[in-house]
C-alpha cells in the first residue's frame, strides 16, 4: 500500500491547487465587479453634473433672449411668434455652439463629452394657454373662466364632472394658499393634476391647451392656438378663431382692437380676457450625452429688464432614450 501514497499526495496537491485557483478567480472577479460598479457610479454622477451645468447654461441663455426682448427699443411691447424667443432650438452638437462663440469652424480642444453632447430646447408662451388659476374667484369659482373651460372640455369630449371637481379644487387650494394647515395643496404644473384624482387620459388631452400660473392672466392673441382662442371668448365661433390665427401669421396684433375688427362681433375680444403681450414663459431644455437623455422644464417670469426663474424640474437620466 505504500507505493500508493505518492499518488494520493499528488492528487491532494492537485485538488488544493484547483481550489486555490478557484478562490483567486472568485476574489478577482469580485474585485473587478466592484471596480466596474464604482466606475459606472462615477460616470453616471459625472454625466449628471455635466448635464445639470449645461442645462443651467441653456436656461440662462433663454432668460437672456427674453430679457433682450423686454428691452428691445424697436419693440412695440407685444409678444408674438415672429420674435427670436419663439424659434425652437433643434438638436445640435454642443461643440457647434462653442465653435460659434470662438468664431472658428471647429473647437480643437473640445473634449469627448462636448463632442458627444447634443442640446435642443424651446421657449413657449404660457399665456397662449387657458390658465387654470383664472377659475379661482374671490369667493367662488369665476364664471367667465368656467365658461371658457366648459367649452374646452366639450370640444375635447371630457366629462363635465371632472371640470367641476377641478374648479372646486382650484378654488379651495387658492383660498388656502399659504396656510400651512390647508388641506388642499395647489399643484405646481398641469402634469401634477393627478393629485386631485384627474385621470391621466384627461391630463394628456388638456395639456396642450392649459397651464397653471401663479396669478390670473389673459390669453395672448398673438400666441394662442385657434382652439384656445375659440374657448377663451364667449360667442366666438371657430371660423373667427382660425381667421385670427391666419391673419397674425402675416401681421401680428399690436392691440386687442386689431384682433377685434377681424371677428363678426368685436365685443367678444375684451381687455379683461385677452392681451397681446405676455409675462410667463416655459423653457424646455433637452441634453443627449453619451447615450443618456436628461430634460429640464422651467417657468420664468418676464418684466422689463429682468427675467426671474420661478421653478425648475428635471427628469432623470435615461439610458437609450429615443431621440424625438
């Protein structure tokens, strides 16, 4: 039996070697996974910070455009769709803006991040929409605003009881605004109306036509759609609303009187419900960076010489999000 001992010892040594290799491979794989995870976390955080700073810069750029618009010496005080702020920024490589800033064809020292970053955005007039805040009267729901929203709900085929609920909640939230003990919280934007039980389908249908601003506002005749114009004026028919939209494409309205003379009944256009200038704008920015997409939305308030950001909200990074 003694001649078998060397073979057993060799087998035991081989088994020990295999176990050692397995343990080393396991520890090495765990170390590599931890390192990979740390790199991924650092990359994501870096992308998040870069996206945040770029979008802050885009917001500042938008505010500058609106500020210059408010100070334009050759302006007539109106806000219309022929002005620079109304031109959307189509998706473009960020390095293109840096090259334009330096007045060169290409930024030679542009980093890989800059080369792979694409920016787009737009500014929209929020007074070209029906303002939910107008529903709130001093003691009860405002009758004029309720008629406006009733027409819109009927046009969209939405239930009247949903409008009644919405109007009641707006009234309660506005009355109790600023009261820490108030039971009804006022949403910040239309997308948050689900707080009050409004179905997502209804919110999606309303979103292109309504807004929620801090104060009551008239509808801007120069920026509102035909549907919003029709809903905003008692007795105005859709043909008149479409005529207003067609006319302003060539000559924007400098006063309510300019628009009133184009409709069958000029009394339908009033200073109480309509205007030709705006103070509230939404700024949307979208950055595509290294396969990730981040979007930011801001509400800004414009007055002569200054533009104030009232709130900002940013969507999370989404890998592989489709480009729109």
